[in-house]
């Protein structure tokens, strides 16, 4: 089994990350790789290194933008996921949701369950994940104390943790979500971006498993 660990930096507002979050699961199972779910704020990344994303969003009639929504639905069909997007809340502010994720980062299994539930709520059910009451309700539904989670997420140490994660991702080369970083087998690391690069992630993790 592989001893490799994949760092998966994610923001719950990203539809491509919703796809990759689900599609990476069989790859992890096949390769035996470990994963660290790393919440970050993709808006902070865009502000720092990729501001042209906002220029594209400013023109919703742009051909590439219109086609991307159709491609999303096709990718979701392949993955067996509901993709009710763009919703009335798009583009959603994700800072509250990502702070909730940061509050759970030390509890990786719980973070995984919560992130999956919020992804489904936003992209499958078109719920407003900027609303703290919605986040608490989502948490309650999967057995997490929602009121406590929202309270923890509002505390300064959690706010600082989200900022630190975002700064780390930028320092390691991130320019969007999802950013996936794997060992390169030579003492360094290799960065992958987006759902469509998962075959490359799989190839890298398989090579690491073979070399182990």
C-alpha cells in the first residue's frame, strides 16, 4: 500500500471541486494513498494570483462561461451527482462555510462528512451555504452539533487558520480550487488542479505505490 499523502485544498463554492471531491474517492481507495482535506478560501487565492477569474465572471454571456455550465452538468452525470447550478446564490460567499470546515480540520473524518453534506446542499439542493443557520442545519442532519460548530467557526483562531491555509496554498503554487498536491517521489511535490486532472493524480499515486 502507498504511504503517499495527497493534500486536497478545497473551497465549497467551487462546482469543479464538488466533482473532484467525489471523483477522487475511488482513486484513493485504489492507490491506498492517504488524504488531508485542507479547507482554504479560493477568493483569497484569486485576489492574490488569479484576478482574471473575476473578469470572466463579469461577462456571463461569454461563450466559455456558458459552455462551462453545460460541461459541469455532463461531468456530474458521469459522476452520478446532482448539479443544480448555477443556483440563485451563485456566486456564493463561502467564508462562513470554510470557517466551519477549518473548525473541523483536526477531525478529518468529520470534516469529510460535513464537506460532503455541504457540497450536496449547495450543488444538489441549491441551498444558501452563506447562511449560518443553513450550515448549522446541515451539520445537525449528519450528527454534528450545528450551533456549536457555527460558534467555533466564528472564533479568531479558526479565522486565522483559514487565512493560514490559504496563504500556504498560494505559497505552494495554488491558483484555484481544487488544488491537489502529491509527493513527486524525489523529495519534492507536484501540484494538480481541477477535476479533469484526476487521471494524472491517479497515475502519480500509482507510481508512488509501486515505488513504496
